[in-house]
């Protein structure tokens, strides 16, 4: 059973920065894609960014140029550096991992990011 443990959320003022981390453990198979999703109150969960084991990245248009996703394959850890944060970035951020040839999905418990003055 794959476990994903997130850290790094919190309260930040508009224009500030936060860095999220997500460490995966327990996988017997290759973790092919790791990513971050977010869900704001009353809205559907949406992709923020993801990254393959070969470091190919994909970003939502709303975060391009402000967020950077990176990955340490040796540690099975994915990071999300969030700069120039806006109030509309406020959401619960979830880590996701797609494992093995079947790309079975696993989710973290979520971490709250609040952008407010």
C-alpha cells in the first residue's frame, strides 16, 4: 500500500511563497507520475501540476510562471514551489501518485493553503 505524506501548507499573505512536499512510501512498483491537485470550497478538484519520472512537467494555466514542480526520484518525493500566491490559490492541496504499469492512483490526506491578508 502506497502512502503519501504531505507537508508545508499554511497561511501566507498575497504575493508570498510556500513550498509543499510529498513523500511516498510503501511502493513495490515504479512511481510514474507524481502531482499536486487542489480543491477549493464548492469547487471540483483540479490538477495544479504533475511530473513524470523523466521530469516532464505539466501545469495548469492558472499557475504557469508562478509554481514550479520538482521531484527527487531517489527519495520518492515531489515538491511544489509556489510563488506570487494569490487569494484564489486558497485550497486544500492533495498529492497524487500514479504507480506501476496500471498507473494506479494514490492520494495524500491534503494540506491547507490559505492566501489572505
